[in-house]
C-alpha cells in the first residue's frame, strides 16, 4: 500500500514535469508574439521590443523554462504578461469558483446517475428502463452549450427563477449557490447520461450473480439487496468512469464558464491562450494536468477501498 | 414592526444605530449595468492596446487634454483652451484648475509633462507611440499651462491627444494603473473582479459632477452572443453598446422593452490583398477581384444587412467621405475578362481569416463569389496571435479579411511595402504628407477625397463594408453614442430613467 502510494507520487511528479515542459515548448513554437498581442497593430517595433524585454522574452527558451521551473517548485509561477499580476494570484482568485462548480456538478452527476442507473437496472426491459435509456441517449447527443442555452431560456429568461449567468462572489453564499445551479446542472446532465448507462449495465451484470439470488432467498428486502449487495459490487466500473469524467469536467468548465460568463479557470485559460499570456497558460495547463492525475490516483485508491482483493495483492 | 423598531432603538446604543443607518445605501442611487464582450487584461490604456480598456475607462476614469465628441470634433477636456502658433508648431494649452486625481493628489502641468514624456521615452511601451513622434518638447510654462512644440506640422495632433494612449496620469499612481486606474474623470474606479465585472462610482469632486446622472456603473463581461442575449432579456443588463450578434437584433427590435440602435464605427472591413504577391501586384488581377465581389450579398450574408457598403478606405459618417462603391460594380464577366487580360488563368489564393464573426462569415461568401469568376480561394481560419504573426508581421498570405478600427487610418497606404498591404506608391505617400500638414479645412477636405479616390482606383484591397455599432438598450437608458468616432464611450452624459 505505502509502496503503491510512493510509486504513484513519483509518477505524479514526473508526469507534471513532462507536461510542463511539453506545454512550455509548444507555446513557444506557436506563432504569435505576446508583445504584439498586447500592444496591437498600431504599435511601433521599439515599443514591442521594450515590452519583450520587460517580460523577459528575449532570453533563450531553455533558460526561461528552467527559471520558470525553479520558481514553480517554490510556489512562484511568475507574473502574468497581460494581467500584470502574479499568476498564482490570478489562479487563486478563480480556483474556488471552478472547484465549487466542478464539485457541485460531480455530486449532482453521481447522485443522478446512481439513482437512474439502479432504477433502470431494477426495471430492466420495462418502461422506466426505456425512459432512462432515452434520457441518457439524449444527454450524450446534446452539446453542453446548447443544453445550457435551453436551461437559461427556461429558468432565467422565462421563469426568472435563477440568474442567466455571472457570479456575485462568496459574500452572499445563497446568491453564489443560485448562480451555480444552472451551470452545474448543464454540466451534470451531460455527464450523468454516460454514468447512468455504465451504472445500469454494471448493475445488470452483478444482478445475474448467484450471491444476489442467495441474498434475495435469505429474505432481505429488494432495496437492501440492491444497495447493500449489488451496488457495492458494481462500483469498480462506475468509479473508473467517474475518474475519467474528471478530465471531461475540466474541459467542460471552459465551455460552461463562457456560456454563463462565470469568472472561473476555464475562462481564464481561454483568455490567456488568445492573449499569448504564455506564463499563465503554462501554470494553468500544469494545474489541470495535476487535477486529472490526482483524480486518477484517487480512483486507484478507491479501487483498494471498494475491492478488498486488490488490497491483498499490493 | 413598529414595536420591533422601538425595542431596537431602546436596546442599541445610539452610536451603533447611527452607524447602521449610515451603512444603508441611499434609495435614489442609480446603477447602470453595461454589457461588454471584450474583457480587459490590464486597466492601463497607455500600456495595452485592448480596445475595452479605452471603452470603459477613457473620459470616465482617465481624462486627456482634449476630447472627441460623437461627430468627431475636438473639444477641450483637461485643457480648457489652447492657441496654435502661425507656423502650426507650437501649441499653448491652458489647463483646468482645481482638478484632483481620485486619490486626492493635485493635477497640474507637471502631470501633463510627466504623461507625455513617459509615452515618448525610449523604453516606453505605449501602444500608439507613433502619435507622439511629431513632438519635439513638452514644457511647463506655469502650473496651469503647458507648451507642446512639434518637429513638424501635424493636422491630427489635437485629435490624437484625445485618445486613451495620451491619458493624463500621475507619477504617484502610474505604477498601479494596470490594476487600480487613477485618473481625474467623472467616475472613480471602485472594484474589478476579473472575468466577471468592473465597477465605477461617481466622482463627486469632478468639475461638472452635478450633470452626471449615474451613481454606479457596472461593466459585465459577457463574451458569448447567446449569453449576452439572455442577460438582456432577463433584465440583468441595461445597455449593450457593442452587441456582438447582428442576427439577434430583430428579436430586440420586436420587443417593446428595448431600443435598438445601428450606428457606425471607425472600422473599415476590407478583403486585404497582399500587393507584394507575384499575382496580386498586378492591378488587373486586383480589379478583377473587386469586380467579382458582390458587397450587398456579403453584407446580407455576414452582417444580416446591418452594415454600410464602402468603396474605399474611409468611414461613411465622416464629412469628407466620397461614395466610391460604384468604382468596380459587381460584374463577373468583367472580372473574367480582366483576369484573361492580365494573362492569369485559374489563380489560387490563400485566404487567412482571423477569428472575428464578421471575417469568418464573409470568408465563405467571398470564396463563392471569386469561384464564380474563375478564382480558387482556400480558406484558412486562424487564431488572432497567429494572424498577427503570419499575416500582419510576415505578410505570409494572399488574402485576408480585417477591420481597421483606428480613426484617420487612411495613412496606412503610405506605410510603404513593409506594411502588410505590401503596397508601394510614392504618390500616395506625398498625398498623405500633404493631408497631415494641411491645416485649412477646405483644402484638407479636397485632399482627403483625392486620397480615397486613389486607393479605390488602384483597387489596393477589396473594400467591403463599415463595421456597424450595434447597440441594445433597455427603454429609459439614454445618452449612449450611436456611432463611435473613437474607442471610448463617455458616461457622464448617460442617464437611466427609473
């Protein structure tokens, strides 16, 4: 167990190192001069040269990468080219909102998917099953962008129950939560469509097992059989998909934050790339990679917790 | 309720109660929320060219010596008057007195000198450094007087120093302007949540504060056209002066809650041609392309009919405008004949398109129109940073579609073959110099018309349409400019009926 965690931590560090290097060099071969993007097409060559000098863009690429890396391991991610404030500050002011959005979306996704999936499995072949399957087919087919617009038109424009977008900040937690309901729902509906299908098929698989028949035969209630015996044994594929969806969630927030004009990381990375704010993009992509790698690591730990047989093997 | 209030009064110390009352915002406070598509990255217009910085802050937070009104006339601002020497080289400005920056520091001629010297300095990163190039010196002649001496006459000087690039800043606060803009204007910077909103509040100490009707302004950053529409419909936004989607205007026009205004901007949209290209340097080929273009179809398809066609590189709302849209009427047979005459058969062009809706939408229509005239166009949609590098800097393109949004930019054609037009015409350079140095309005008007004709006649580019300014306002909101001669939008004259 400890060995596994140590091995994973080393892998984690190496993955981040590789990704940060890849991003750095890719961003630097990408055509586009940050000074030109910032100062625009009416700028003079000497003003752009002065700005490049200020930003340290005249140093060799390798040197800049090493300097960045040296700072990054000490928690200093440099100063944004375009925002002129420390990158760490930019990320810190936006991270809570994105985490809250992603967290809320995950909770809704998992709750919705488990209920729907289990319901469909227990009503296999009947109308309820078909309804869930139809819902999930729709959820997979509909783009999150379009779904978001439908939600906004219904709940914000027509009914006026919720705001159409924007984020009021954390001073008023109720208002903050209200602002996150529609975007989290838009993210969750799409994600839960996939997860509900996986839950359903995993449950169907488990319910064919003889121990379920035995449990039923001992006189346990169907609900107890379902939640105590069937679901825990169906969790491995479900957790795998949840882990994979974390990566989707990260990319999903970029779209959703633009549609709901939320001040989150997704919108920042979009802006930073178009502004050629290389140093900000660098930190953010590394952060996203860290989130995905962490999620995968947590999934592996979850396997150990779910399935005692795996624990014995390590 | 009354009982509660009486009990509270009895229980609370008087001082605390007073504090509570003071903290309650005045009921009459008027807040205006303005939607804006482009989000700024920094708030210093003297160090970043992002248009929304000027759009939100110039003449609101920052002020300049002169200002420009909606018709494009130059008016006093921090300079209350000026005189120009007979040779047109020495400008003496008399400054407003009693002006303070929002942090309380006094504004005087030293701040003006500081601002200009900083913009002109060797290591300056001012995005429009070239507008300061004609200046020889800036001298403080009295605490409320400044003298600017030019190296050469410049007919655009007073207009240019009304732009955000020439904002008057203070040495005490300039370093913080990127995040905490400090100026002398009618509104003070209050708060900025990056990615969400920027808040200004009325500056009660402004010299004409009595005429300002809005107490608080909230700019909300909404990039997505569909989201902008939803925000307007839900009543979250009072005004969207630069609405991003012409296709959605009809919906607002049909809705009695809104006023829709279609005005003009300084943006000439052109099908840029690389005049240094082997094929395109032939005027016959450029004329063939011009004849192949059908402007009305492009405007209908790309702008839903909401734009004015142009036949040269000049804004139709300008007094010196000449209508040259008839120079190369849409004529496919003529286009083919001109190509044949030039000895060019089935030419192929690379059309590199920047990521702006007006450009991407026009591209496919133009591709079809040129195909009708026997020309093959390969469309390549590129991202803005790429466009700046490959098209603008390296001239690595045949055709492109771009709006030139600066005022008085007809001078682009005098920039010589190194500019991305690749256009080399010493005659035009001479003409533009004459325009720059001409102070007599009648002569200048004639010269400007000549310049428009020359550019049109030479078919330097395909001239398409003037970028419209699409404004959507909630009923009761007044005072926004219909058309924009400059990048900014003064809010001191804006009002909102409750």
